[in-house]
C-alpha cells in the first residue's frame, strides 16, 4: 500500500520542517501544498524532504487539500493522510489512523481530538461542538470531531472525493462526501498539541459563523 501524506501550508516556515520530518517515517511520500505563502514555506518544506506543490496565491485550505489529493492520485497513492502544518497533530498517530483502512474496515478515518485526555481550551471545545452540529444538520452524519484536519482516505475515498469549497467548510464537505458515496467510516482518538501559536492560527468566532452559514447555504442549494 503506497501511503502519501498531504500537508496544506500557508506561511508555516517556522513549523513545516518539523511536521514533514516527523511524518516521513510513517509514509512513502510527503506532499506539502504551499498555498501562496510569502515566508519561505516552500523552500523550507523542500529542504525537509517534501514534494512541494505550490499555488501562486492563497486559495484556502480546501483548495490546497484538493490540490494535494490530485497530486497523490497522480503518484498512484493507495492511501492518503491529511494533517495540519502548524504542528498540532502528532504524526506518531498516523499508524493508528491507517489501521482501519489497511484492514479493510474503513474507506475514511476521522481523527478525534476529544477521544483522549487532551487539554483542549473551552472555546475550542465550544467551536468544534457547534461545527459538529452544523455538519450533522448539513449532512445527516454525526462525526465526533468533524472539523479536524487529520484524516485518512483509503483507495475508494481517495478516488471518489471531490472538494469544491475552498475554505474551512471543506471539512464538512468531506463528511457529506462520505454520506453520498456510502463510504465505510471509522473514528480514532488522537493526541493534540495546542500552543499559543496553534490556537492563534484557528478560526475566530466571526469567521466560524461565516463558515457555518456557507455550509448551511451550500447544503440547501444542492
């Protein structure tokens, strides 16, 4: 099974090398999608051993993820792992996330930051809870951590998935894809590493509301 990690990155020059280096032992290829960065992210990722695909301008995490999926398909990947570039996900969790796909019990695996004793700030728990309810309203599927960027796509999901939304709402779109294509789903608890840096990179309340409205509007227009 050829495994590829995809890391969308926007201005993560101070963090991306560590994420790439920690992920490399668990996969065959690491792809970093440089989403229009202006701080040298592309060069740092390449020096760390990643294959770099670059957007000429910032397009958003959904668009960057889909670009990475396309690159992984072109490489003949059998399984794809997505994770964030800011270091909040621990690549040592990759084997546990891959396991349901490798044994054939899942087409997609969602990481669950709330399944272990992680120290998650209340405001993050609140935002993610709202995101879960919005996702359920839009898709009819309950996922315990629907907004987490740490996921594994097996061969079937990797072939089927099509992300059309460029912003953070793409996480809900992936849940919708799992319903429409009737993928087998698994959820695996993971460790999360929060710091002042990773918390600052998250969505603001206003942006979260905007994302939720986009999700609900898109669900009614389909």
